[in-house]
């Protein structure tokens, strides 16, 4: 539930074509302790101002020249895509009250103002508005958690598949190719078994950072298993366009990992599948890349293998697998 301070610090906009009414409402709000209150006498400014400041409450007069309050609310609906219109209608016309609610206002205040009514309706509406925002933020966070790996922050398999589908759609339109690179860390189990999962988690986070740092901004780097990662590349023309980044990834992963008083080393094996050469859908591309990965493992690890070649790619670096020594 929002605290009293959060309610008093909420962003409030007062809209009325009468300067005296605005002055009165500003005085009421400031005397009650509200600290973030602004006003305008020009209804055409309301939507641009709300788009810029995202007010928690708009005290809106319904009878104004030019744009009336109902027309303003129609414009606000296009901005508030979540469906919650933070409008408290101000009206001296009893017949406008129900019409205001039907137009999207959350509540109304009658003119002339009753001080107790004004305080209670404003407080109640701000409480609901802030609670609504808290729930919306919580829902967004839950959705993010559902689509991202909690340890590394990278996209998980669910989001990865959506990203691959998007890349394939683009490739079809542009008549270009796309690549899926499936990575597995060589000897990672030894780190977990020897130094514990906390150490292993630190290594995974460092690997994720290195993979992201070596990839293009438009590429997707995802974690799909314990020590398995997938990178999706679009807008490529040949297999070499994926092979060269794969070699850089292998080199980056092989750099030492300094954790506490330990210096750890490991390597990675990579399998590459190409769209549309090897497969033409998401699941098949991942499966083909996974198969190429195991070919790279069987061929000695610490290397990349393309599905189309069914053998390790040339010029891929070869180094020893995981070693661990005290710093």
C-alpha cells in the first residue's frame, strides 16, 4: 500500500479555465501537504503535459472553451494504454457526473467545492492510482523474470525462441541468412565439483558478460541450460560471417577467470547452424546447432563445428580444457 509520503509527493495537474478556481484548488492541495502540483488553464496542453510528466492525478474541469473535459479525456485514453485514466472530473453540472465516469474519469468532485469531499476523493484516488502503478510494475518485473535467466540476466529459452523467430522473419524478407551458435563450456562440471556452485555461478556470470561483449548489439545472447548458451546472428551472407565471431568467442571464453584467490581456465565448444541452408524453423535450427556442438565435442572440444561441414571449422583455436590453479 502506498505510504502517506508517496501520496503527498504524487504528481498532480490541475486543469481549469478559471484562474480563481485554479488558485483555490492549489491552495487546498498545498495546505494538505501535496508537494508536486502544477496547473494549466489551456486544455490543449493537457495531453502533451501528461505524455511528458505522466501525472498520477489530473483534476480536470469538464466545461472549458475550445476543448472540453470530455475531449481531453478522449486524448488521454490514447496515451494511457494500460486503460487507467487518472482523471478526477470537476463539474458544477449534476448531469455531467455519470457522463464523466462513462467517459473514463475515475471519480468526480462537485462545484462549489466541499473541502472534506475534495480531500477524501483526492487522497483515495491517489492511493488507488499509486497501487495500480505498483501492481503494473510488479507484473512487468514478473514478466521479465519469466523471460530472462535469473543468474545472468540473459534471455532464457522462451525469449530466445521468440528472438530467433523474429530474425528468421527478417531474413526471409531480406533474402539473407541467419546463424544459430550453440555453446557449451568444456569441463565446467569440474569447477562446480571442485570449488562449489557459488564459484561456478560467478564463472557463468563472467562468461555471459564476455559473450555479450563479443557480440553485436543486434545479436541475442541467451542462456538455455546450466552451462549452455545460444547466440543468434541475423543479416549474414555466408558461413564465414558466423565462423569468425565464433572464433572470437572461443578466444574470449578461454581467458583466465579470477575469482577470490583462484585463477580458473576453461574453454568452450560451439555448434553452428545456418538459415535457410541447414533448417528453416526455430526448433530445427536449434537442434541442428546442438548436433554440431556435439560434433565439436567429439572432435576434441575447444573448437567450433558447422552443421554443413560436419567437421571442425578451419582456423578455430584449439587450447587445453579447464585447468585451475591458485592465484
